[in-house]
C-alpha cells in the first residue's frame, strides 16, 4: 500500500508512506520540513554527519513526483535548515530542484528556519496557500483550525505493544499535521504538550510503517 486515505475538512487526502501528502483533487503533492543541508550545517559547527541528507530527501521527493505527476509541489516550510542552506546546495542537487520546477509549479511556504524562502530556485514563496477547503501553513495555529494543513512539529508516534517511535501524520479530520520529510529530521511524540489543544474528538495518528500507513486510534498511543 502506498498510502492511507483520510478525510480532512471534507476533502479526501492520502497520507503517503513516504511522509508526503497527496491532495488528488488539487493535483497537489505536499511535503513538510525537509531541512535541506542540515548535514552541512552541523559540519560547519564541527559535528560531522554523512553529507547525504539533501540527496536522499530529494530522491524520495522525485520518486513521489514521478509516481503522482502533481500539478504543484507545496513545501510546508523549513525546507532549508538555515538561511545559508540554499548557498550550500551542491550544483547537482540545485539542478534536481530546478528540474522539479520545470515540470510543475513549486510553492515554498516560509517557515521559522527559512523565513524568506529560496532566492535562486524556481517557485513562489508564500506565508500560506489555500487549496479549496484546505489552508496550507508551516506552523499550526493555536487552538482549533478547521481545514488547516501544517508541519513544524515533526509528529512521531509510539504505539502500545510496539517498540520505538515512527513518524506519523496526526489529524482529527478537521486539521492535519504532517511528519517531517527530511532525511535527518527528528520527531516529537504526539503525546507531547506541544500538541495539546490542537486536536479535537476523533483524533488519530496515521503511522508510517515498513510497507504501509497504519491508522492508529489515540488511545493506543503512548508517551515516551
């Protein structure tokens, strides 16, 4: 299975196994928190990581774009790890992003790590984007927000009876928060205080498994 169908604010969306969201009615592929060049940012501070995170993240994004043929790819903020990340892109990775933009529209929602959006890459930088009944933003608003699709919190789930944590989507069918798509991004347990007040009745996690996305009721989720 490549994904799990969810209904958010009356719109059918697919939570993909990759961590991307597919809004078929709008031809929109949505990804959050890629944090391009996180590895090179850490290396500059003396903490060496293998310099492959951007390439690996792009490979998964390219695979989704090839499979789904979206009209638009929407990046939900924190696409770059810091203000200098775009300049640190190797020529090959910059060209791969440009190639994505030659075949479809790119929309860069600005985040707290990339407040201005890219300057030398194709696409449009916006604070938010409306797609029908859905409003795409980086950081979730305080309290209930019907139709909001956000990132920022990097949700992960720990399921009763299973070991470790897995990335997940979290929704109450009114709002949806995406997992981080980037290769080197960590996660925050959905039972953390940061998620309190964001979800109403019927909340659940769509947990990324090894070969499918699992619909997990809230009562089966555990804190760290």
